DNA sequence: TAGGCCATCTGGTCCT
DNA sequence: AGGACCAGATGGCCTA
């Protein structure tokens, strides 16, 4: 992050959040089926390219209704190491870390999912971007990796990303906000943390922030407050 | 309904 | 060789 100069231009999506300026995507929501409320879906078995992991019916995987913080399906029995502080870091319900019900998409639309078929049913008449995506996911050839190793790598990657999310949650709890339940995006967390650290450094009369060295403590506090307000407005729930 | 945000999958690259 | 890290692509969820 380049300096705590908190720009309150939250409207612009983080240009590099995914590494590049997001190309103009067409309508992301296909609206093929009514949106499911979040409280009706929680623990969802992932598509998980391997047939062994998707042995059960995906429909029966949507359980545990209610606002309980969902736990991740046990991709590996010993996974979910819950690193980072935040004590055990059961993921807060405000930060769903949602496991999107991708499986339902596959099962409903394509429902083949035969891992053996190289081009398995690619000639289906879906002919949509979804189908292209499905066909891509049905590829058996993961470059030089076996499917088993690919699945394992996916699990590790999920664990890694979960650790990052848990760290963000720990950081969110460490920075000031309007309320404990205030919804903050990761970008907002970073912005508030920057301004908060700047304020604390001013308070401690530490001068390791270069670019804003002329700001007084009061100005830093104002900046911090403004950042919280801006992010709170952007991410207000309800 | 568009846009923001997120999780997931995937392949490439780097590191041990 | 295998794991960690990273970025791109994609679709789901949610809000204005």
C-alpha cells in the first residue's frame, strides 16, 4: 500500500485487486435461477473436480440453515488450521467466506460431471459461457499435474486463502470501526488500518511515515475518522 | 440490474 | 519434485 493517503474514492473498484484492470465484463449474473438467500445455504460441498469428493448429492449438502457461522467442509480432515491471531478464528458470520454453490450449477445445468470423459459431453447444446466454463473445468489434463495433485493443490490454496481471510478478520477487529458488526471489505480494512497506524504513530511521536509526515495527530485522527466514515458508508449493511 | 466484493479453480513461477 | 505464492478468470451473493 502506498502510503496512508486514504483516498475516499471507494467507488472505483480496486483496480488491481485481481491484478489488472478488470475488463468490462458482461452481466455477471445470469439470473437463470432465483437467487438463494444466504441463510438458506451454508455448508456446500464444492464441485471439487474429483468424483471421490463429490460422492454425495449436492442438494443434500445444503444444510444448517440459520445465521450460524458456517464452517468449511472438511476438505481434508486435518485442514482448517485457522492461523493468524483472532483466537481460533472461527470465521465471523459477517465475513461469510462463502462457499458458493457452484456445485448446484454443475449438477443442474450439466449434471454429467463425468471425470473420465476427456471432452465429456462437450457437445451438449448449452453453448453458453457457462458451458465453456464447465468444459474447461472438466478437462482432465492439468498440464503436468495429475488430477489428484491438482485437487490437493486446490485444497491447499483454499486453506491459504482462508488464512488470509482470517488474518483480515483479525485486522478488522484490531482497527476502530463504528460497531463490531460493521461490514468492511478487505480494501476498507487496509485503508482504515493505514490511517489508524498513522494516527498511533503520531500519538507515539514516531515518524516512520514518510509521505504524511506533516500531518498533526489531530489531522491523523480526522483522517482515520473520515476513512471509517467513508468505508462505513460504502459498506453499510441493511 | 449493474457493480462491488468475494471464494474458488487454475496455471505459472519461485523457493526449499 | 513438491509446496507456497501469485494473478487471471469466473460465477455467486449482496446492495444501491
